[in-house]
C-alpha cells in the first residue's frame, strides 16, 4: 500500500490517471498529447504507477496500452473506509457537491 | 473496442486461486452472493446465477488451462440494454510471482463505449478485492460483500 500512496501523492501522476479514467487503454504517445510534461517524465510517472499496480499494461501488436487499475484503491477503501457506513459518506459527499455547485 | 484490464497480487498459489474462482461455495463469498454454473472445460456452457436462481450472465468457456488461463464468452442476460450488445470476452490469467500470484482480468467487447464493459467494470474491483481478502485472511470485509448495482 505504501507504493500506492506514494504514487497518488503526485499531481502529475493523478493527472495521468484522470486521463486514463476518461479514455482507457492509451499508448504513451496518446497520453503525452497536450501535456506540459516531457515524454521521459511521463514514462517515469507511468513506471511508478505501474509498480504501484495503479496502471496495468498490455501489448496490442507493437503498441503498449495503459489501463487504469483501481483494485489497490478498493483495497485501501476496504481497510479504512469499510469501518464506516459508506452510504452516509456518499450522502455527505453528494451534499457537498450539490452545495458547491450552487455556489458557482 | 471497449476494454479494461484489472490486476491484483494475491498471496496464494495459482492452484488455490483457480479453485476459489471455479467452486460455487467460494464464489458466493466473493461474488456478491452469486455463483457460477459450469464445469470450466473448453466448449462448456457457463453462467452466473443470482441467489434466487435467475441467470445474471451466460456464455461459453473458450479456453481452459488450469491453473493459468481461463477465457469466457460473456453476455449479460438480465439487463436488456446490455444483452443487446451481445457477447464480450473475459480472460483471466494467473502468473506465479515469488510468493504471490498475479491475477489479471481482461474484459473486452468489439464496440466503442460499451455499456456492458462499463457495468462489469463497476463489479470487478470489488470481486477481486474480496477474493484477495478471502484467500489471504479467510474472510471478506462487509463492504466488499455488498451487492453491486449491476
């Protein structure tokens, strides 16, 4: 779990996960498009995400595709959030979202 | 094509994981109370059964190489909008990696923005998380055992 927390503690890596969440199964080239980061930096971040098992890769022909893997995040949720009632937490989170929407 | 890949590392042998995955009394513990009905041989029919006996999903075993590789042709049966997408493909692979086993689930269908893939992708992380706890600790936390809304 240390690896997952460390990997998630970086904004650029969370941005890469967001991009995979929007479109799963991207190549390195696709992931680099429109980012301010260098290709080498993206490669390094992806290696850290893969080592933490937050990204899984598969080869399709000569292309290496990257997939977001949320299983470690579920393991974290089970360990700490499972003690509370998830329904109430979700209600609070929904309430926060709808109130914040009204503000803007 | 719509596809996702899920990976988890479990402290158990591939044989033990294969047994848990293919045995109804284990399946009920990590698959929201549901179980699978199949002999898991190539060409055999396969289905997932709700606690009340209704069929949730059905298909056929396309490949079976215990305890390393299992491929299932997979169609949803209880949600018409998912059923009409037809058959997808689910591949499970188990690779020994030191004291743990790497379990990979690849679920795909030959269409863009598949609702089936979206629906099953809500369930797989919970199922895999529950399977991992069951094999490593002997029990499943209550949170993972709540029925998925798929």
